């Protein structure tokens, strides 16, 4: 490099080198600092920490600037005071947009007035990425718009609360069964036949073997697991091609299905109420803040303690008639019917012994009345409807063959299932709990579309 005086290139390189050293030392000076998450701040009061996250919102008041940062675990208000921090750090405030990513560094203090109850006295700020104009603003947006931007909507405080409660529900489900000696058994998602008829199945070609279906339930395979292992639970996604637009229906949802050898209907109901009590208690204990965010009235949740009220299908029909609802014995309950029944109780209610004609082929008949199936449903209060459905299974080979033919199902597809009755058949029972309906009930949501990260409905396959 040439210059008139000969010294400029050296000075230029020297200044670049010093600038590089200063930049690296500024960044490295914080490299050993404890990086914590907002939900852990109670352990770091009085300490200087680094939080990595995104700008939730910001505001200014005179010489003071406020940045509310989210990191996925909570919100933290960061305070910048002009003259108390370097101007270049203070001036970053103007360039920050909603959802810009950054690292904030400062001392933590307790402040009950701040979001989350803690505040950071900001001493440094490092911008990672400046976000473009964010499409979801504090104004009202329609449901379709929010669903089209579901991948971004998940960042809101309300969706955070719902998904963290969903996580707690799933944690409690696994905890309950694992602690009670159940073995997790994964059932296939591709199945050769339906367990409840083919009218609501998603069908696909399966190489040279013909048609396959996305599973409606892992229950039939769970029965094989129960005969092998004593007590098991299946937990995974299930699919229903049901053309329903109600607030309770998704085409893809998650279900947990315990199955226990030697259990009868009474054992099944006792297991369901003990299980449900554990799940709700876990959410109340560990997600109280999220329930507050959702402004959830927890009165009905606090009442979920065994024993739950139990009524027969016939008694449930009598309730409907007393409430002036025209209902014919032998029909299945609709959403409105379930709401009216559950409104009579301050906690979930178990309805048992349904008409066999509205239940699946594998449900055992009541020996006292062949017209009834040894089935049970748990109806959640506040109009949330069925969250658990189960039964004692038919364990007699000849009777099961008869039921398969009565329902117009191909016996050849169920020969493996009939083997469970040929070789060491025993009474057994189980149930399925729909995760999304349970999340909707516990969170007090109007629609199941918010209960799962990316809902699939008959009119929605994106994002």
C-alpha cells in the first residue's frame, strides 16, 4: 500500500486492530457472565446477568427507556437511563422493533410492578437481529388472520400460557402412568383396518399391499400390550376424517390410552378419576401463573377430586328430560346434551352403561342387560363435553367374531386381534383421553384450535 507520508497505512491498520480488540474485549467481557432464563430470576436478584431473547414491546418516559424482553420462559422489563449507560448502547433503543432479537445485560432487582415481578437495570445491550415490521400488532386481529400467522402467534403471552399448560398436562400424564407401573407402548400410525368403522378414516395407498389408514386409536394394539405386559399406555397422534366444524374437533390430535389386564368397568372408572385428579392437581400446582394469565376461574378445577359423581346413561337421559330437552333413549349424546348433563355437577361426571348400538364393536355387553355396553365417558364441566371415553373390552372369542360381523367389518383384518381371545383371554379394560380437549377445558378456551401448536381442521392445513 502506498501513501504520501508512508505512515498512514500503519496508523490505519493499528486503529483497525485496536477497534477489533475493543470489540472482542467488549463481547468477551460478558462471555463468562451467567446466562439465565427469565423464569429463573428469583435466584439471581442483585446479580448482573445476561438474558437472550426478543423485544416484546418498548416505551419511553423522558430520559428513561423501557424494553420488555421475552425469552420463551417469561417477560422481563429492562430499564435504560440516559447518562447511566454509554450513549451508543442507549441509542440502540430507537432502532429496536418488535421481535428484534438481542442480548440484554444488567443487574436484577425485585419489582412487583414489573411484568413477571423482576426488573433489569440495563448496563449493556447487544443487538442480534433487527426484525422487519411485525404483522401481529397489539390491535385486534381476526381469527383467520391469527391462524394464518400461527407460527408467529405462538409468541404471544396467551399462547405461551396455553402451550406451557399443555406441556404440564403431558408431563403429568406420563408421570402418573410411569409412577403406577404402566409401560409405555407405541402403537403404529399406519393401520390395515379401522377400529370404529371406515367412514372417518384418512386412507392412503400402501405400496403393493393395498389400502392403509391413519390410526383413529392405538387401543387395539394397546390390548395386545396389556395381555403381554399387564398394564400399558399408548400415547401418540390420532386422526379422524370427521367433517365436523365444532369447537371441539380437530382432524389430528393426541390421545393417551391406558389398558389394564383383569380390570373391569368399575376398575376402569376408578383409574380414570384418580388419573384425572392427578393431572389437574399438577397444573394447579405448577402452572398457577399461566392460569392467571388466561384469567381462568379455577373453581371447577379445584373440585376435581375422587370420587367423581357417576350416573348411568339412563339417569343422564332423565336429566335431559327434566330440563325440557327432547331426547330419545338409545341415541348418542350431542355436544348440547353433554353440556346440560355436566352443568348439574361442580366437577367432571362419569356416565356409564351406554346403549350398545351407539358404541364400538369391541365393547363388552352388560351381563345384566344385553342392550347396554360396559362403556363409560367422563364429561368435563362448564360445557367442555367428553374428555375421556372407555370401556371394558369383549373378551369372549365367539362373541367378538359376532360383533365384528354385525358391524360389517372384515374378519380377516382382525385375526391378530382375535388371537388375543384365542390364547389366554382375560377381562380387561381401558380408556382414551384427548389431550386437546383436556387442554381446552383446563385453560377455559372457547375452541380447541388454540390447544395444539399447529391445528389441523377440515378447512385448515397450513401453516
